[in-house]
C-alpha cells in the first residue's frame, strides 16, 4: 500500500500521501492522454451494495456507485460533498479526481450470492453518474448489469451518459430475466448554457438520441428535467420546447424539480453564477436566502403552475409513478389531497408520490445528478 501510494505521488507531482490515505484499498493512480484533465484512482472495494437509510421513502433500498467523483462536472451536482471524505475539495477535485472501484462486479457477485439477499431493486446513478467518461475506459457497467440479472435482481439506471447506448444489448438480455428501468437526465435545452453548466456531459441532442435508441430497443424511458434553473431554463417557452423534444424522442414520462443547492454546492454554484451571469445574483440570493437549500415556496408554486400543464400537453405524465412530480414540493401542497386553489395557483398534490421520491427531513437523500 505504501509503495503504491509513493509511486502514485512521484508520478503525479503535488498529489500528497495524505490524499491517498483516505482511500482504503488504493491500487494505483492513473493519468492518460485520452482522458485529459482526469486522474483515476483505482481501488479495491470491500463492498458494492449500499443500503438506503432505513428512514428514507425512496422507491428502492439499495444502490451501487462504481465511481466517486464525476467528470460530468455539473456545477449544481448534489454529490460534490461526498469528495470531502477523501480529503478532496468539492469543486475541481470532484470533477477530475475520480475513484474507480475496479473489482465492483466481483464483489457484487459475492454479495448477491448470500442467502440473505432478497432481490430488491438496485439503483445506479443515485450519486455519481455510472456512465461518466471513466466508464469508457473501465467498462464496469456490463459486469454489474450481468451480475444483477443473473441473481434475479431488478435494475434501475439514471444517467446523463450516452455510453448507455453501448450497453443496450446487455440491458436487453437482462430485461429477459429481471425488470429494468432506464432514465435520462436532460435539464437544459440551450446548447451554450448546457456546455457552461454541465461542461463534461454529452450534448442535449446526444442524450435525446440516446432516449430514442433505448426506446427503439424496447425500453420505456423516463426523463428527469432536473434541475430547473431559475431565470435560465424556466420560462414557459423554454420548458415547452424541451418537453416537446423529450416527447419526440420517445420518452414516456418526466420528473421535474427546481434547483436545490446543498451547503457544499452553493458556493461553487454562486461562483459560477457570478462569473457567467452576474446580473442574476440578486435574484438568486432572494430565491435561496441565507443557508436555505431549496428555492422559496413561492417560486416552486409558480414553477409547478407553469410546467404541469405542459407535461399534460405533451403527454409526459405517467399515472401512478412518483417520477411525474416535483421532488421538493411546496409546503402548501404537502398536506393537500386532490386539487385546491391558493390565489391563482392550482395545486395538484399527491403527497404519497412526493414522499416516494426523497427522504424526509434529516435523512440523507440519494443524489440524482
């Protein structure tokens, strides 16, 4: 372990031994020309399955995260805080210092073979993206998918990555044995804005084409329009155009949500905003006052009133699925049963649906971005 860490440190000037010490099972650190700007820390994982906290109301109980850190570099990413446990920062280190669990499929196979395994749904993409750039090098997902399917375990995948198309044949085989749910995250229709705020992701068009390819392969694909960015992606015209494109790509439903800024993400996002859209800073400070992570209730009510009719227009509501509602519903809607009117805003609240998406206050929430 010590010799491996020393070799990595000498190969990568400035990478201190203390940084590697936070990674149990570290094998080696790799930097290659074809992945410029990315540093891969290969580790041997002791476990593959992560249990969702018992108090959570998530629609699944287990997750797998083959990577920590994410080269998609989404400015708003919920998962940035996870890098603090590795003595990395939540900004550029999160985007470039990627931990790779090279033995994850092997470890998963041992865990699923235990008599106690109940074949509950396992979700990928709830923290960092399983189809980020590193997957092009390490190809961990095919082994994970095949191992889950062989054990009779249902699979759920959420991604921004078009590498999903590579694995459609593997997923099709898996779907013969177990339920397979696929979802694509598409939040920004404007190309320039998308490249600015999600600089490491495939384009919106490439993701729409991936939805179409998955649909052609026989999968029903849900789309996460999350986060909706105040003043940047939330106008009726912008939402209408994006939902139209999503529908034309063959998606079956949409889940939406307003921007949510956890404490470790907020400074990073506000720094980007000050650099790229300084004129919006006063408005954002009003929408996210003090330590608040959620946009104000008034804004979320306005967004709901704006986007829900468009979802109906484009036939992107899916009856009975939690995916069709704001995961951070306004407080006024939380106790509503059926529809009621507050001022000029129509509230169509299904509290059980909202509860099925995110954990109650105080319980860690799996990350969707």
